[in-house]
């Protein structure tokens, strides 16, 4: 097992990306409704303060963000309905099975290539199963707020990241990311068959 703190810190971003191709956007993050998309509440408030943005303008930005989010959610819902109508239940089920099989084949091929020790391979499989079980539990869980949902996903990601950091090196994490997210490096449109407007609630990631 590789457990050095420095190595875990260096791999943090890569592991998060590999385990979370779509996870955090599976929940409607509360920060997205109020201006700078990637700033937390405290940083956002500081940015507004430094920029001299008054309270009325901040509220207008917040409302605009909410309206934007609602419009995107409506587009997502319409697309999901259209996809369901086109494929039908059997087609949707077949597509999901094919996606799962392809992902498993890619990951299994990588693990074979890496020639992990029996101990590391067992730990890798256990980490994946733990993440899947946690993701399924979160998808089925009702939350009182988007913030609670966001925090729950973040906690799951942190736990999964720490487990993987003890097993894989940086190159292996890049290869795992590519296997789970083929086309991710091709830019905003490199997301497989996902609709370009489908940025609202999505399926949880599967490591």
C-alpha cells in the first residue's frame, strides 16, 4: 500500500475527477444560484463586497440564477422525456446495460494491465463497491435542502478519494479517469451521448 501524505495530496484532484465525472452536478448545488458559479457563500460575499455590488443587485443576480436553473431543469426534463419516448423502456434498459458492461470491461482491462498485487486489487474493488453503494443510497435519499445533498455527496467523494489514494498512483488515476469518462478531455462537448443541456440532476457516478 502507498500511503504517504504528500502523494495523497498530489493525487487529490485527479482522484476527485475520476470518481466524480458527474456526481456533484447530480444535486442542484446551492452556490450556483447566486452569481459566481464556483465560489462558496463566503467567497462570493467577499467578491461582491470587493466589486461594490449592493444588496439589491445581489438579490437580482440571485433571482436571475434561480430562473436560469429552473429553465435548465425544464430543458433537462423535456429531453429525458423525449429520450424515453424514442427508446422506450426496453431501449433505455438495454442502453444502461451496455453502458455498465462497457465501463466494467474498461476498468477490468486496466486493473489487469496494472498488475496490482492481490491486496491492492482487493482494496480497489472494495473501494469501488463502497462508492457505488454510497451513491445508490444518496440517490434514494430525500434531503431537506440542496446544501445537505451537496454536503453528503462531498463527504462520499472525500471518503472514496482517500481510499483510492492508498492504492493507485498518478498515472493509474489518469487512466482510470479516461476509462470512466472517455472523451472528457475533448472539451465541453466531449461527454459521450449526454445532451449538451443536461446539466441538472443526473445519475450518480460509478467508479
